[in-house]
């Protein structure tokens, strides 16, 4: 059974190394320090095992789970797990708005 979606993210590209720092910088402080990120391996360009973001090491993982092709999973020790809907970068603003609103209200 899929997990509920905790929010949405609309990156500009599928280059995780370029996009992830902005995502992590914009997260609520209450989420704590994200130490692990998992993305769909079939969707994102090359993903190294880890990267440095704001002087912190973040472990990066890939999955090929068919149940969640457009999600990113964020983990923060002692704080929790958050699953975000990834709005494809080439989505028009008109199409992205209802996706983002649905994710924000807890309905994916």
C-alpha cells in the first residue's frame, strides 16, 4: 500500500545534483537535517552514492519501484520520512498547479 504524499516538488530538470540543494534548502526547519534521499532510478539522471549539500553529506539512493515513479523520499534521523510528489520538469504551469495543490492537501 503506497504511503501518503507529504508535499510536492517541481524541479527544473532531472539533474539531481543540480536540483537537490535547492529542495533541501527550502524544507521546513522542523523536518531536521535530511541525511538520505531516494529517487526513482528510471527517471533521474546519474545518481552518485552521496553528495555534499550545505557542508552536510546526504546519501542518495535509487529505486525502480513501479508503485512510485514520480516521488522522492527524504529521511531525517529522529525526525521522520517524507514522500514528495515530483512534478515532471516539463509540466506546464497550468497542469502543475492542480498536482501541487493536491499534494499539499494530502491527496495525490
